[in-house]
C-alpha cells in the first residue's frame, strides 16, 4: 500500500473532527439528539436571563423558583453552575471539537506513528477548523 501524503491526512482529520463534532452537538439523529436534549434540560434548564435572576436569589427563593417551574410541568433538575458547564460542553462546537479531535488524533498517531508534537499541532488545528466552520454554518 502506498503511503498517504501527510497533508491529506491532516485535511481528513480536520474534516472528520468537524463531522463527528456536528453529529454530537447538532444532528437530529435520535440516538444522539435524545441524550443531548436530556442533558440540556436536566443540567441547563434556564435561559441566561433566568440564570442571572437565579444568582441574585437566596436558598429559599431558589427552591421556590424551581418549585414554580416544576408546577408548570417541567421536569428540571436542580440547577447548578457545574451542571450548566457540562451541558454547555455537549452543545458547543468549539468545546466538543477538542475532545473529538483528541480521540481522532490518538487513533491517527497510533496508526501512522506520528510524534507527539505533530499530533498535538494537528489536534489543535482540527479543533480550530471545526470551530471556524461551525461559526459559518446556519443554525
């Protein structure tokens, strides 16, 4: 088998990182969209305005706010900053592309025997390319 040019491998890793990231963060495929929606609704139940209000409330007022929202039929979890950060990680193309790129680069490095420096540079490049493409895509 003939060796694949390194520039082609880099382009393919960048495009694969983008596609897998989009699959995780935006696609409507039920096996991915269902868990993503559950994570968003459970860990990040509030919009930004409600989070701003939430920060200004004391413990009792926060409990009342969650109770009011649950009475309206929502099955939200207890909001917290850590949970909101985790929910953001599965919906943010820039954030998710770091982890997707790391996985793809680990396999590529093992398969092609790249040194660590090249692998790290391609990993960060793939994540950046994914973020830049995602910014230009329609919602």
